[in-house]
């Protein structure tokens, strides 16, 4: 989990136009949205300033149920990650959430600044206490400046009306309802059947030459698949890839 989160943090915090927020009006508007959400939905809104690596947390009555943060008080933390809340969630779901958000960051860079507000990530996250019989619905939006840097990230959490049996997540266009990408348990979103097959063999200690012989493909093809796996999963080596894939039950 650490490598995925670290890569996402690096991309979010080290954008080219580092400095102070360019548009104070956008910050004010987002703070109002966050406060209104906490009041209306009894939820938790986390507004992260990606230039200063800090967040503003707005909490409704859900904070009392979860025993985190403070209801009706705006808190500031020196991080873009709401770790206190993550500690209440299923760790595998949090990892899936990071993976989807990493892809969302890459995708949003291909969209014009004017259209970016139409896209968000939606995730259904299980609680880590299985007896709680509750899950959270999470939505995240990015806000960009004229330099195309993402200045702010707004995360909204409230109780889901149903207990989800597994992680569910998607990138959607809120204006059209179209699903851009969907994170599935079987990892079709990230890894192909062949890539998972090769990763499983690597986990078993097989070398590229042996894998090539077993699958009747060339060593160059195996090497290409291995490189694709590392790039997709944003990890440094196959050991990390195997560890993460095992946690997520991909292999």
C-alpha cells in the first residue's frame, strides 16, 4: 500500500506550479461546499490544499458515530490524507481507493480544465469492524487552476444505505452519468489475464526463461509484460507487485 500511496502523494504534491493557491475564490467556494455537505448529509468533508500539504476537515454527526474528528468544528491537519478516517476502513478497500485515485489523477490531466469539475471518483468502502454492518460512500473531486495544476481535492464521506460485500469504485462523468473506468475485484481494470498469470508465476519463483517456455512465448514478451505490470501498478519491482496483488486477491 505504501508504494501506491507514495506515488500518488508525489504526483499530487510536486506539480509544476508549486506555491500558494492561485484562486482564493475557488478555495472559499470549496470550503462552503464542504461545510454545507457536513451540515446537510451529516457527513465528513475533507478539503485538501495540494500546494501547502494540508487539509480542512468539516464534520457532521457521522463523526460521533465513528468516534473521530469533532462535530461542528473545522479542523486543520498538516497532511492531504485523512488517516484518522482511513483507520476505520477496510485496509484492502483503502488500497483499491488509492489505485483508482492514481488512475483518476492520470486521466484528469487529459481533460480540459473547464470540464474537469464534471468528473469524480466514487467508492464504496467497508468498515474494518465487520460487526458494524456499515459502509461509507466516498466521492472525490479535483479543482484546477489556469496552469492546469490541481490545486484542491475535495473528498466527501457519508454512510452508504447498503452494506457492500466488497470494494466498488468508479470514475464517472457526473454530467452524463457515463462510467469512465470501473475498479473490479478481479483487477481487469489494471491487469490483463496474461499479466496476472505471469505475476503468479513470478510469485512462485519462476524466472523469465521458464515462464516463456511454459507459456510458449518469447522472453522479450515476458519482459514486456513484466514492465507493463510495474508501470500499471506504480511499483519499483515485481516483489512489490506480487505483495500488493496478493493483498487484493488478484493472484
